[in-house]
C-alpha cells in the first residue's frame, strides 16, 4: 500500500534533519517528579495540583499508544491510525456529502491534508500527531501549543461566554472558552474555518485545507461545536475526550478519545517552521516554480 503523501514527506524531513533536531536544545529534567522506593519515577502517583487546588496540566506531553489504563466502562473509543472513526463498528455518522468527501480525501492519500500544505491543522489532528504538545496553565487562561505546524490555541478561563456561531470571524483554531467541572477541564470551541458543503472542491489550496478533523479527511463545517474534556488520570497520563457536534456534516454528535503521556526527560518543543521558504508545493508541481 502506498504511504500517505504527508507521512512520506514528514519521514523524509525527519531522516534528513534528525541529528540536528534532537541536539538543538539541552535537556532540563522536570523537577518534582515523584519517585518510588526504587528511586525511579512513580508514574502512577496522583496528579499534581496548582496552588488553587486544580489538577495541573502544565508540561510537555506526547501521544500515548500503550495499554489502555483501567477506567470507567463504556468510554468513547480511542482514535487509532489517524482515523477518528476507527473505533466505531459502522464508522462515523456522516451526512451523505461528508461521507463522499471523506472517501475522496482518503483516496488522495492526504494530498490536501493541512499538515502537508503547511497550514494550521484541525484540533483533533494536533492531539493525535506524533509530535509533542505543551500546556501552559494559568488561572485566567490555558495555552495549548503543538510542535506540529506550531499550532497555538488559547482556552479562556475568565468566565466569558462562547460567542454565538457566526458572530465572529471564523478561525483555524476556533474560539475556545473553558471551565472546571470538578477535576475535569471542559473546553468548548466554535467558529472554526470549515468545509462549505456547497463548495467541497474549492479552487484555492488554503480552502482545500479547511475542516480536516483527522488524517483520513473526516470533514467538519463552520457549524461545528467541539467540546473537549481534559482529565489527568495520574502523574503520567492525560485523557482527552472530544465530542463533535456538527449537524451539517454528521447525523448526530459523537465522541472519541486520545491519551497523552507526560514527557519527563527534559525534552522541550523545537521550532517547526514550514510557512516560510516552503518549497514542497513548488517541488510537487502544485504551484508555479
């Protein structure tokens, strides 16, 4: 089977640059990591808390593909292989036009995936990419930074309301407000750039990159409301549950999950710059040389 175009390009870049990338920053091990009797990190220790008693999500995280930890039954399925629908017997509940678009995007092997076009990615794509993320937590806002395509999201924690759909200019990362529900951080987002169901084959590359929920091309529209629930299960693991409510693209809401593990060896995010001097599109004949 042919490899995804974006995956092949990414692999080639990593192969060429790995020695310099991994040597770019000095390690600075995270202080305060709990230790067991053997002196090794106790990853099952309780989640740390901030000065105001809230779970502390601060730090660097990376996608976790290990065994599923024990937890409440009947949880939403984990995203597998870059496919949000992998854990559902009948796939995602697409509207007919969205099913056709997803099938076309998948057949093109990621040709217009925003990752390969050096554009901001969809919110689920950031969670499931193999590159790390960093969370900076303050009482008034939480900053989510993805190394992949240098994605930056802000979760406002100052009790502001989510703006009505269509009342603000759509954005790649939408508009996000957050609140605490016990030890769960609930993030609600809307006003995303999304696919126009009446124009699923736009002429510009930028518009072709709109509305990619996952790397299999599952679409979302500007009508999407996304709810994310962040739970720190223990010192090591972060559970992120996403509920997609987009009646223009799906017949009903659905939920999926992603697990992230804490990066404790002192690694930091590195620069990911592909927006300047980007020659991929020219080299593949998609733009004039």
